[in-house]
C-alpha cells in the first residue's frame, strides 16, 4: 500500500537488490529459452516493473523462431548496471521498442506506462546494433537522477504566514 501511494504522488518505489534475482526471474519466465550468466552486480530499481518490461521484450523476441541464443546479462558500468538482452538472428528496430513505451507496465500498475517507469528510474531502453537491448539502471549509492526517483527525505522549513499581525485583535494573545 505504501508503494502504491508513492507511485500515485509521483515518487517511484525503488529498492536495492541483486541483479541476479532479476536475471533468474526472467529466466524462469522464458522456460529455458534464456541464458543468464551469473552476476554479483547490485542495482536499485523497481524489480517487478523492470521484470515486466524485459518480459515484454522477451515475448516479442521469441515470436520470431529465427531469433536464438537469447542471453540476459548484468554489466556494471560505474554508477550504473546495464541489463543487456542479446540474441542472434533477425535484428529488432528501435521503432518496435518505442512502440512499447505507451503500453501499461502491467495490470498491477494501472495507468502507469513503460515510459513512466523508465522516466522515474532516470533511464531509457534502446537497441544497439540491432541485436542488443540495453536498459541501464542505477547501482546502489549512485545519485538519484530522475525527478520523483527515490531520494533521502529532506528537512523542510516551516513558515507560519498566518500568524496574527502586530497590533491586531489577537496581538496580546500568547502563541503557546
């Protein structure tokens, strides 16, 4: 319920986790059609949203039986960890990927789209060389780069602009 409230008010629920957990979840969904080399990388994301986005990519790729050798890796790159889905066979165009952006992530996310999730993670999803789909995500400790991304709570100043005016009818009344 708390995560749902965060999404509704513009914050996105992200957690630190092992990249291997995402790789394993997607390998299970692919029913043996996806290789996932072991990774010790850690990342910060909404794991369910990322899994749904990559599962959509897997479904599209598996529609063409000429695409084989599907592999999902986690590649640490400084303050980011890139999840890279690669394959052999027919290329995938960036236009196909752009077509997913307006689609809902999953029924559990209501009206939130793939683009919304990527924006809130401060990232994007693109095709490299026609046969590599790249999704960079923040590593733990990396600064939050997206508006609305999870960030430490900040202290805020409080100004009571509605205090009584000097010399007004409540001027003699104690404040406490």
